[in-house]
């Protein structure tokens, strides 16, 4: 095991003893909020130290096996037994070290949250709006596979059935952690349905994924910083057209950030949903500014999530999807468009983990 990792394990062992002492104190047991925070940390630290204890045990087994092998020069049976123990311990030690490294990776507290996905048509005219609809369908089907719920917050439909802009809320477990790398520019290469001569066109959409802040963060917005406008919702007609000014648009005056919602059946529900979207956009603005500052110090190939970045190309003639940030190419475009995003999501998460491990090792060697 590398020295920096061994040093981290020793720190975790000391912290576990501290937490056990703190959790035994009567004053902390009476403070439920502090007790819960320390209990959660204790659970995480104990999980790490239990693997570390197992690592030390197998390390001792390896040393014992090596001693036996040296002493078994004339005993074939003992030599075989010693070698088996060495092989077994070596394999498990490698597995345990990998687990410990992953457990030490910094956790993004937003990963567990629900998320908003905003899809906007870009260059390409009508074809871009159709591609926006295809992206929404892809994400919706992926969410169905994961057992997540998708709710439309606002939409601006195009004449051909796509979207100029659509915002959806996704509710489920670890939603933001799975979808956060979708933010950026998505480019499509294909023959549009409006093309009569079979020529391939290139169009683009932008996607932004925002974590949904909790209610306590939403309360932090000063009501005097908000301008709230109501208007009549637009739609395709029929029984769902609102007969009153129930759609809501909220503007955060200090930043100029705007959010609107028209899908609910009442002004009250639309206002609550628009406020959630607004808070998420303000939260994302702060996150982006921090990411830009961090990027000046260390370059990340995953990208900052800037919507202007071209992150991915969907080439339909070749059936190919390419994620340019990690040089990932998959020749299964049609199944991906049907919501089979697992290979893409897992590759991006694995790359992020590898980057974090490299940073952890670098900081440990300083």
C-alpha cells in the first residue's frame, strides 16, 4: 500500500476513536441534530476502518505465508500451502486497497439530490428542435429504467413536434450524481425528416443539469429580490388549456436569473415549482463559478459543465455516439437513444473517480 494511503488509514483510526468518545457524551446525546451528524460520520468512518482492519489482517497472513515459503525448502506440501496463502492474500489485498481508495474519494453532497434537466434547441432550425425532443425522450426512457419520476416543469413546443426549450424535474435516488455530466453541447449528425435530397445535416442542442436544492436553501432567497409575473399558459389546446393567468415567471433581480412554470393546474403550484427551478439555477451559477476557479488551478477533462462546451456527438449514419471529454465511442446509438445510457454514465463516473484518485495521491505525496 502506498504511504499516503496508509497515512490516511491511520487518521481514520484516530477519528473513529474520537467519534466513539463524542457519541458517548451525555451532552451530545441530548443534542439530536449534532448526534445525527456525528452518527452519520461514525458510520462512514467505521466502514473504512473495518476494511483497513481486514487489510492489516491479510497483510499479516501474507508475511506469514512468505516466512513459511522460505522455511519450506525441502517440504513440497508446505511450500504449496504457503504459496496458496500468498496468492490468496495478495489478491485480496489488491481488492481491499482498491475499495479503500474509492471510499476515500471526496463525495459531492449534491449527488443524492433530485435534478432539473433543461434542454434548449440551438443551431439547426427545425431539426434542432426535433433533436431536443429526441434527447428528452432518451432521458425519460433512461429514468424509466432507473425507476425515477419525470415531471415537465415548462415547455415551448415547435411546429414539427419537438421543443424550442423544455425543463423537466427528475425525482429519484442519486439522480444528480448519474446525470450531472450531461451538461453541455450535444451535436447530432443525420438526415433530417425535412431533407428531400438525403443530405446529412449537423444540428445542436444544449443541456443543463441542475441539482434541486433542499427546502432550507430555497428559503434563503430574499423575497424582496424577486419579481413575480403571472400570465396565461400556452399549449396545444383542448381540456388542459388554462383559462386563468396561472403560469408564473419569477425573476431574481440581483442576478437576472429567470424561471417559469406553466404545467401545474394552479398558480400556487406553479409558483412553488418555479421557485425550485430558480433556486437550482442560482445554486448552479455558484457551482459553475467555483468550478471555473478550481479549473484555473487544475484542469479536468470531464469539463466544468459549461453549456457552451461541445461534449458529445450523435452520428446516426454511422450509428455512433462519441463523448469528446473522455474519448468514448460506442456503436450502439439507437439503443442509447432508447434510454440505454448506463455505459455512458458509468464511463464518465469512472473517469471522475480516476481523476479524484490521482489528485488524492498527488496531495498525499506533497
